[in-house]
């Protein structure tokens, strides 16, 4: 089973979902803007991605700038921001077991599907 954290308004996210659908694998679609991930889910995802919270953030979003997150060094504060403002979460995210990727560019999705 592959889980995708999906934003239907995002073309990259739609493209990743289409690729997943072509593989005929079981897919769980999580519309993370509607079903906001918990702090624990974000922490687990970061562990599976092998990255810090800032690397999961959409740093070009106006909200990121408005909140002054570029100056924040505390990982816990960044995670709290991701929980409170899921719009800041980069997308799409594909998860399979304990492996996860941010599916940008789409070539990463193709590579991920080859190795899972």
C-alpha cells in the first residue's frame, strides 16, 4: 500500500497520484489540508524522509514569510507550525512502509515506484 499526502489543487500532486494509479497498486489518499496530520504523524514522516522540519516546508509560501519561520531554529517550533498550518507542507508526499519521499520533481515519484 502506498499512501500519498495529496493536495488536489496542486498539479505535481495530481501528476503523482496519476502515476500511482497507473501502477495499479493500493493507494491511500490523504488530503492533508482537510485531515491535518498530528504532531506524531509529522515527526514519523520526518524520520521516514530522513530530513528536518524546514526541509518539509514550502519556504516560498507567503505564510512562511509572514510567520517569520526563516529565523526559527527550534525544530519543535517548526513542527508545531506544520501541524497548525498544513499549507506549509511540501507536496506530494509518498509513503510506503518506513520509506517516504517528497515527490518533486516527478522523476522522484517514478524512481520511488521502481524501488518499492
